[in-house]
C-alpha cells in the first residue's frame, strides 16, 4: 500500500506529491522539482502540536540574551561581533519553531537562544500603520520580546545564501511558554 506525501519546492513554491510506502519511516529521498528543476531534500511534518505564523523577525545566538545590551542592533557588524544573528521566524508550535536566515546557519544539535515577539492581533496588513525599528516592521504594541532556549533539530541550505533550521524548545524564560500557548490556542487553527 502506498501513500502520497505533499512536498513544496523551496525555490519556486510549486507543490507536488511523492508516492511512498505507507509504512515508510525516516527522511524521504531527494526530489527534483518538475517546474524549476531544483533538487532538494523534502521534509515531512513531524509535529504533534498546532503551529501558526508569528511575526517574521527573529534574533538568535548561542548564548543567552542580555536585554540591556540589545541597543544599536541595526549595525550588522556589531551584531555579528556579539554573535547575535538575524533571521525570520517562519512558524511556531508549542514544542519548537522553524527559522530562516541569510546569516550564520546554526548546526544540528547546537544549543540556541531565540528572541522574538508574538502579536496580540494578526500581522500588520499592507496599508496599516507600522513602525520600522532595528528589527523590521511591527505593530505599535507588539508586546515584550520572548526569550526561549532550544536545540537545533535540523538545518539545511534552501538556496545559495539562505538556510532554514528547526528548533526544539528546551527552556522558556519568564512566561514565554504560556504566551506561546495562548497565542497558538486563542485562534482557530486548522
């Protein structure tokens, strides 16, 4: 018996199906996109928790953040010197998240500290008022930044300069876990 697994090309976002045995475990074989020819390693969703798209900005570092020292982060060299890297948070669940970066790609099993915000409402729509800060565009009252410690579950290159990485949360600073759970479960997520 076979099952069809949907895969999405990281280059052109074309979705296709891979047929595999129903008892298949582990990674899927490399796949070549029929539309653009990009060859990539498909990733199968393994989460047991709901997930949602949060604010896109993310700071990450191998060490815990000192919030008093986070001024002037718009200066790329100053951030890199302090080993604070910038990326995008592309989705989040109670147990972890996925990030994307054009800077330092974290390596599998590496410890990581994340700093990000979650909105109280949906993301700012085009045409709505937003403030541009050192970390990008966000609504005027985005709430405090959350600090979460984790471990890199996987890391992969998705283009010549872009990397994606998965983080499994291991420790939540302050009430970050409760805020994430409230954010995820206060919306009707399918």
